[in-house]
């Protein structure tokens, strides 16, 4: 029996970043500009840039480069900027494990086999993935033409193929509007866009795009059946009044419903938040192991490339401070918990001493109006007016919430109940 060769040793680095999307590349570039000596980004794909590589349409890059770019151009610029700053990119490499002993040692694999990198700090920026058809419980046949957005973008922008001509698009997140432009680029015209909620996930002005493209939108509707052999021929949808309607089509595109790509975080034993399904962090981006940081859409589903880029840049500053011993201790952090009407909150802990991300980011679980209130042991600490829809970012000031014993619960309340702040 042939013995398995020992992994090669690629040495010790100051910071190892897992994921070369906007958050990972931004963090790497910022770290080098802050004077950190060795920064390595590992990416399982053979090109850097993350999801924007597959988005062959604008707008990307306004806050990062002060110009409007397509997704691929934006991805190339992010990678080029990182290389110019002195970042080392290891593409086509996958992290298979991280030992969290006295030191952090990542085991990776690439075409050359297994290798190991020891790092003083690690930043996870592995992004998100879309829920599959099976996870959405869409029944029926298994014909050709049922895709998610990532597959459509790969067909359109990498292979220059049209996987369908008359699809039904499921969802109204920003990625669904992006898919309309992708369909247009390959000559496909969607026959309908359906949304199970009573209104769109995006802000209503954005829904001008399907109107301009002549795509009817059906709210309060969801797919109950997909039929066709070998290709999709029709879908059955249940409408808001309970009736079932058939729509002739040749494809179904499931968009959005993202899940953080947290398999590595789970595998190495980090605490994962049940609301976000990404690693739990404090206001400095530190996970349950304070030597391992996290940034970008791994933290919650889902934000724009620009938001992830900015978050990566800010977390890089905290990592650089930590390497110099300037961050407060992670011990004694105050738990921040979602209350009534709140689906998740990021960060989930606030370390004592202040600093870091100055606002909590959250999502409501249903359309909500009233006040968003933070309470400790029933006493109101802070509140803000609230009018929000699910999947839309809500920000809440973090200042002062860590001062005191016990967890802080942030929930939705009617105006009449809010007292004491």
C-alpha cells in the first residue's frame, strides 16, 4: 500500500484570507495598505472576483472605483488592485481544514496536492450560495431548463449559451432583477416573474425594470408543479386567492433565497448563528475563536458587492489592530439577541470597551411598522422608528448597548409600548 505523501509546508503568513470575492479582496488590499507584512488569499475558483465575475452587466464599482462597471470588469479591478498592493493570490486552492491549536494551521489542496499554511490570523470570506429547487420544495418533473441564477450567469457569460427562451423567474430580490438583464443578453424573454409575498422584496421603484422589459409580475403566487419532458413545458402556480393557474414556458429560474457558505466555519468548530446561518461575530468581526475573523456575505444572506467590499475593508482594519494588540478583549461580550419580529442580527455580540462596527444590521421576519427597541431585563435602552420589509437592511445604533450585565434583546414593538428611552 502506498503511503499518502505529507502535505508540503508553505510557511507562516500574517493573515490568511479564505475567499477572493469583494470582501476578501478588499480586506487583503486594506491589510497590505495598513502595513501588514504577508497577506495570502486562497480561492477555490481559478479566477478571483467572486460572484460579480458572472454578472455581465452594470452597475458595479461606484463606491470602490468612482465609475460604473460590469461585474467582470469590477472583479478584474479588485483582483488587480490586490496584486498591486502586494497580496499573494492562490487560485484553484481549497481549504479542507483549519487546526485551531496554539497556532492556526490551514490545510489546503490544489493541483499539486496537499499543503499547509500557518497564519497569525485568518479571515473567512466565503460568501453565499442560492437555495436549490429541492430546498424550496418545488415538486414535479425533473426536466431540462430548471436553473438558479449562478447557473444562468455561467451559461450566459462564460459559455455564451441560452439555456431557455421563455422562462418563469421566481423571486423579486435584486438578483432576480439582475437575471432579467442576463436573460436579455442571451435573447431570452421571461414570460412571468412570480413572488410569493404580497409585494416585491426590492424597493418598489426597482420594479420598473420588469415593466420596461414587458415582463408581468405576479405577487402572492408560488410554484406548485413543474412539468415537461425532456424540457420544461409549463408550470402551475397557486395564486393569492387559492386558485391554480398554468403558465406555458421553457424554463424556470429560481433566484435568491441565499444561504451563507458556512461549511468551513462549521467544520472547524466555530459557533454558527441559527438566524443568519453564518458564523457568530462581535463588532470587530471576530468569531468564537478571536483569531478567526469573518466578513462579507458569509455573515448573512445577502448584501450587495459594494456593501461586502466596505465590510471587508473595515474588518481588515480590526485585524491589523489585533495584530498590534490594540483590540479590546473578546471576553465578557454582551449577547445581542433577536426579539419579536426580528429574524437575525449582526453582530451577535458586543465586546466591552466600544469601537468596531457602530451599527447592528438586521432583518425583520415580516413587514413591520412601529419602533425597533433594544431592551435589557425589560428596560428600554434605545429605539428607532421602523417601517421595513423582509430582506431589506435595517440598521440600529450599537452605542451603549454593551454597558451592563445580561443580554440585549432587539425587537419590533408598536409605538404605544415604547417607554424609557
